[in-house]
């Protein structure tokens, strides 16, 4: 028989089946099936039933309650509080007060001039105008003093977060052992809901600015640590070998090579830290942060959407200005330091290149001098405070718009029905069956399903981690509410991916669409969740559907951005080759762009899962129930056990979902930190 006649037989043989993707999946799952065949009967014999066995749960209410009582009893007398936490609290108060008094002394004109000049030095005239107008709008909205309070708190919190994150990132970037040890700590800091650790912080520091600043630091430091470690680990090997060959010591290699090469990642870490700190402004107001967050919280407590929006817009404007400024510095468009260097932004066109003649220290000195002169002029003319006659009240028209939307869109819309009908149908057709199906599964079947999913795209190590995280939820005694939360997360992720992938593909194929979407995504990504919570409730009612809607709004910008970037970064040579072969636009998308952008799309999936999970607490405030409600209840009632146990369950749920959505190839890169949901704007 000839080779030609035997070829079809070989292609259809068992070896061909095993080498196919389906065959490889079966091969990987075969050991798991063997383990299940042995262990499941034993588990059913020992613990019959579908619910998590009560014998495998641990009650943490007694030890956590005891810890809470000990803190309350010793907070005013124990040396740990008097000589350690007390000094930290005093230092935070003095720092925030000092920055706030400095901002007030500069006056509205001095602060606005400083913002514009810094933006000009970093990214050019356009961003300078944006910064000046943004700060002016804060005054026009009547929020100048709260804006300065928030800015003072953010300056101190971001400084502490950057210092702590840089030190942790430096340790993780230079040592594999420390990186492996720090990774679970950073994971916990990022995934643990803010409400869950607000209670311990309040127990130690009390209600006020110190608790708010330290809670913000815990939330905002991990992105700086991760990106610092990433920058140090990805330093160009050729440069490092060249520096080492010149006889440089380890310290010299760090200062002269590693850190300069990691400049972009360090500035990106600063960008992420600022964004994360600002996103905590409203949540921190619950424990006495004051400023804009407190105005938002008070307005929402009185169901005043207009006042909440008036206080929320300055947070958005601050975030946009700081995001653009730090992003410009990280992308190499900064003017400072380019004069006479011949490298970096000074050697390429970019924002502000027309001002290169005044670059370097002289430009910064002139900018500082101009700021001081403007501040002195404002003091001499007694115009430090924003004039009340220059303010505009937007609360009334916004409230009228919300009332109109509620009256005309909530119900009775011809043909398509109202938003209340949509929420009801989504709950009945999607959320209820999904929750019922998950809770009807035997506990061992859920663990096997998690293991199979993690094993298909990861390794045995990732599968074991995912299973242990899911089992820990059962051990904590919150198995049923965790599955309820999981059903909401899965539904929200599905909606987010459908909308996000469609919008991302459209933006990647049209620069005009991308330009139009960018400000919308900026607003969605930086607007505090509490601000759009009431419009969501007004349109969809109270329940799990509005909780899903809030999660979709929060997670959508990251999915759109990552998808757009992934498609745009596809190898141009591959696209040109496809076009030369006569492929249509749709064929190029399906056969070239989407396959080559697979890692970015999987990252978008991962980020969508993590970010949706981050809004579980917000969903608990609008009827989402489950773990989110338990965390909020624990904070409101001072119940440390309920709040922390539910928060720990959310961490375990996030860890499990992270492991089952992380592609294998990314885990194969040893020592490379992964990007998580809190570093969403890195994309």
C-alpha cells in the first residue's frame, strides 16, 4: 500500500484524535476523572446530601468577636495603640491638614494655575487647558472647598501608597522568593472588598481621616507594587548584561539600569494608584473621609441625584486630569528632562514639543514661579475662595431629568416594554435559573467542575488552588450565598462581554468611534459607583437585576479598552498578508485579528470577572443580597465576624474565578506579575 493510500487512515486514527484539541482536553481530564471515581463515592458515604456538609464548616464568630471586644477594650490604654497606631494616626492627620492648608493658602487661582502649568510641562498646552478648565468647573459647581479636602487626602494617601507599593515591588522584582510570598498578599489586598476591611480599620483608628487614608492605602498600593515588580523583571537583558560586564555592583545596576528601564511601568503604577485612590473617595466617606465623597454620600442618603452628580463630577474631573498627566509622563511625552538629552520625548514629536526650548529645570522653575506669583496676587486681592456668584446649580435640572426617565422609561413603553419589564424578565429567565442550577448541584460536583475548568486552561497547581479556594467558602459556612453571588457574577460577566467585545471591535476598526467612546468610558470608569446607583435603581427597581446593571457599567470600560488595544496591536504584517490574499474585512477580523488577539481577549474576560466581583458590595445595597449584603450588614452593625467572613468568601470566590480565567501561557512566564482588575487602566 502506498503512502498516499495510507494517509487518510492515519489522519483518522487514534493518534490523530488524541492530538486534536478535544483529545488533548480528554487526556488532561482523565486523571481528574480517575480521582473523582475514587473520592466521590467515599465523600458521599461520609457526607451524604447535596449541600456543603455541616461537619466541614468552621465557626469564626467567637474568635472574631473576641478580637473585636479586645480592640475596643484596649484601644485607649494598650501600648500598641498608644505608641504605634497613635503615632501613625497623628502623622496622617498632620500631613492631611498641612496639605489642605497649603491648598487653601494658594487659593483657587494658585491651585488652578499650578494644575495647568504642571500639565503643560508634562504633556503640552492641550492638557494644560483641560486641567485648568477642570479645576474651574469644580468651583463653578460650588464644590471648591470639598475638592480641596479630597485632593489633600488623596495627596497623602497616594504618597503613602506609592512609597509602600514601590518598596514591596522592589522586593518582589529582585527576589523570586519574595515575589511568590507577596503575591497572595497583593491578591488579597486587591480582591478583598473595601467594606470588609473598613470595620477593622475603624476599630483600630476610629472614625475619621486616619482610618480613611489607611483604608485607601490598602486599596491603592497593590497596583504600584505589581507594576514596579513587572518593570524590574522585564528590564532588557542585553542592557543588564552590558552593565554587569562593566563591573557595576548590584546597587549600581539597580540605580543606573533597572529603575531607568522600568520608568514607564513605575509611572503607570503611579497612574493606577491615583485612580484607585480616587475610586475610594466615596467609600472612605463612610468612615469620615469628608470632602467630595461625603457630599456624594449625603446626597444619596436623601435620594438627591442632582446633588450627588454635582459632587461626583469633580471626582471624575480630578481623575481625568491626573490620569492624562501621569499617562503622558509614562508614555514619554513629558517635556521635563529632555533638554540636552537627545533621547526620550525630546527626540520625538509629541505634546509640548514646541516648548522644548524651555525644557528641563528652567521650565519647571518658571512654572513654580508663575504659580507663586498667581497665588500671591490672589491673596493680595483677597480672592482666595471661589466667588459664590460664579457657581451654577445643576441639581434641579438633573433631578428633573431623572424624574422624567423614571416616569417615561420605567414601564409602559410601547412594543419594547419598560426597564422594569426588562429587569423582571432578566431575573426570571437568567438569574433565577442560574442561581437555582448552581445551588442544586452537589457540593462535590461544583468542586469537580471548578477543577476541570481550571485544569483545561491552566495546570494542576492552578486547579488545586481554585478547588481549595472554593472549598474554603464551604468551610467558612457561606456556601449557599456564595453560589447566589456567583450566579450574579456570571450573568453580569456574560452581558459585559457581549457589549464590551462588540464595542471594542467597533472601536478597533474605527478611530472615530474610539475617540467618541473614550470620554464616555472615562466617565463610567471614574464616576463613583454610588452616583449612578440611584438612577439604576430608578430605572430597574430594587433587586438582583440592578445589581447586575451596576456591575456591567463598572466593568465595561476595562473590557472595551483591552479588546480595542488587543485588536489594534495585531501584527501589521499578518494583516497586510491577509489583505494581499483578498480577505474581506470580516474575514480579516475572524481569521486573523481575533485569533492573534486571543491573549488580550482572555485578559478582558479575566478583568471583567474581577471587576464585576468588585461591585458585589454595591449590589448588596440595592437588593443584590448574598455576600454583598452580609458585608454591608457587618459594617453597619459592627459585626466583625459577619463582615469579615463574607469578605473572605468574596476573596476566595475571586481567587477561584481568577484561576479559571487565566490562560496557561501567562502562568508559564515565571516571575511576571499578572495584571488584575485594580490595574484596569493599564490597558
